[in-house]
């Protein structure tokens, strides 16, 4: 009698590892908010970085940034989410489709619910002024949710490419929000981490489902070995991609202002760009490398 194929994802890590990742996301979220709100130096640097980003704006750049952010308007976002869910169902990944639907729906919703609860005043530098209820960024949350769910949904052979494209998309959205002065840099960090929190919880549930699958249907490796293997590759990939993206921003600064002194004088912009790009790459690579099949 032919064996029935069990359609599921395979993980290099366990549910416990995914839950620890979720805890790290919670710690990162709390730390980001506390540092941005309660540490005076960071409070001011956050505003300075935003102001520096707005100085890079040009009419054509602003139009491009607005067009990119329009891709995350609720009706359009619902289309992207539907495409990912349909792709998972077409591949027979019903659990993944359900997990992606939950993440794509609840991550942006939770961002909207947290904003009024965690509203705080922002330091003002120049003419860039952001409303109090801005953390975390809903656009950043939606962009990272799409990126991470795309990694979960796509076939193994395309997973690295999905992580790379997702990183570029999430970083482009984050930079666009700053160029147009819609959000503070700390808001972007918060959005990324909130999306990763929901995806970590989804992976934990999927891992648990894998462990409960019939014996012999799925493979599993030791948690310690898998964790070290994934961590090493994640750090290498995140640093490479993050620094490349940040270097592109610095290059744009030089091309626009043709002055090395500008980047030196606007160090907050460079630090924010490096941080945003590296965090996005770190999160996308983590999810890409945690999956085995």
C-alpha cells in the first residue's frame, strides 16, 4: 500500500527555540520603547536621525517612497496576504496557510492597538514632528510580516531569495517612512520586532505540529546542533546583507550631497540606516535558515 505523504515544513530548530525567539522579540520591543522614550540622549538622536533622513528627500524620491508605501494600504495588503495564503494552500501546506493568515491579520492589528497604549512624546529637531501614537509602525509591521510569511510559504529552493527580497522590501519601506517623516526610526524597529514576534509564535505552533506528526513522516535534528548551525549562518547572512543595504544608503548620501562631511555630520542617519538594514536582514535570515524543507 503506498505511503501517504505528509505535507509539512521541517525545522532545524524546535518549538522551544521558536518560543525563546519570541521572548527575545518581546525583550527587544520593550527595550526599543524604553530607550527611545526614557533615555534622553537616544530620545534626541531618534529625532535627529529622522530629520537627517528627510533632508535626503527629493520630489522624485518622495513620489517613489509614497508609491511604495501605497502597496501596504489595507486593500492592497489584503491582496498580497491572499496571494501568500493561496500559494500555501496550492502547495498543500494548510497549516502554513492558516499560520500565515493569523500572522498577516494580527500583526498589523496589534500594532494599531499598541499605538494609543504606548503613545509618548517625541523630541523635535528641525521641522519633523511625529504624533505621539506612532510606536510601533504599522507599515513596518505589515512589510516585515509579508516578508517573513513569504519565507514560510515559498519552496525550499526559493527560500534564500525570498529572504533577500523580503529584506530589501522591508528596509525600503522603513527608509520611505523616514524620508516622508511618517515615523521615527524607533517606530520602524518596533514594527519589525512585532512582526517577528508573531511569526516566532507561528513557527512554535508549526514545530509542535511537526513533533506530533506520525513517526517517520518527518525528520528532526537535535535542538542544540540546529540552534548553533542556524545562529552562525544567520549572523553571517544578516551582517552581509545589512551592511550592503546600509552602504547603499551612505552611497546615496554621498551621491546627493557630494560631501563626506555630510555623512560625518549626520552620523545618526548612518547609525539608523545600518541598524534598520541589519535588523531586517537578521530577522528574515533567521526564518529562512530555521526551515529545512
